[in-house]
């Protein structure tokens, strides 16, 4: 079992543990990258937090690596506990998918592949309300996540999202909104329903 203790300002967050059911680590010759394959279970706050298969290479001398990740029902709060995203945080939900990650020193990891989110949440620093009840499949393209038809609630507004979130530059999202009561719309956008004449 490997236990990961995130760095934190102030309170010490709960550790995330990874128990490898199967795994191997090898190097063909000195100076060659480490190669690894592991499959196991995450635990967070003393409960199961999903399973993941990880395979890839890591070059310790250059701090570069390539990973293939296959998470199944991984608790997004456990992943959030490992570190903050530059544009916001992910307080809840489950993730399953097939992702390839390229890691280079002092650069944001480049991610390719698809992931399915069930009942997720997303709090963006630049948005006044959190996104809740996020359900759908997203496509990762480098530092961006492309969403085409992901459903969610933004405050009191049910919506279907189209567009992308770029972890380096921000977000460019459009939403198709189902019918919503005017007071709910005004409240979600930060107004007071009784102060706006209709």
C-alpha cells in the first residue's frame, strides 16, 4: 500500500492510499526509463474510492514520463485531495475512463483520451455558482477538456454544456438551458427576484 499525503496550507487533508493488487516495476538497463504496470484500489477517508490500472514509463533523470490510466468509479474528491487545479476544484463525483498522460518538468501534464463523470461537481474560480450533478463523457485534448452534451445544474438552472475547459487558460463554455423559472434564473445569476421589475 502506498499512502499519498498532499501538501496543504493549514489543515492536514486526509491521505489517499493506493493498494496494488498486481504490479511490476522494471528497467532494461541503467539509464533507461523505469517501466511499470499496476492495478489496484484507491481508499480515501477510510473507504473505497475506486480502482485504477496504471502503466507507463518514467525517466528519473529528466523527470519525464508517460502514463496510461484506466480509472473505474474513482472518487473525484480523492483526486482533488492530491492537489488543486489552477482554475477551480472538484468536490465530488466518480470518474471512469481511458487516459494517456505526458508529464514534463514544470509543465502542466498533457492528457489525451476520454472520461465519463457521474454526479460530479466543479467549482470554477471565475464562476459565481458551482456546477453540480455533472453527468456525461468528456474528451481530453492536451491541457483542455472538451464537453459535448454533458448535463449539469448551474445553481438552480439545469443545462447541457458544450465547449471546453482549459486548465491553463480558462474556460469557454456554452449551455443549452431547459425551461427555468425567472426567479430561479435571477437568483442563480446573483440578483434578487423581488428587485427586478417584470
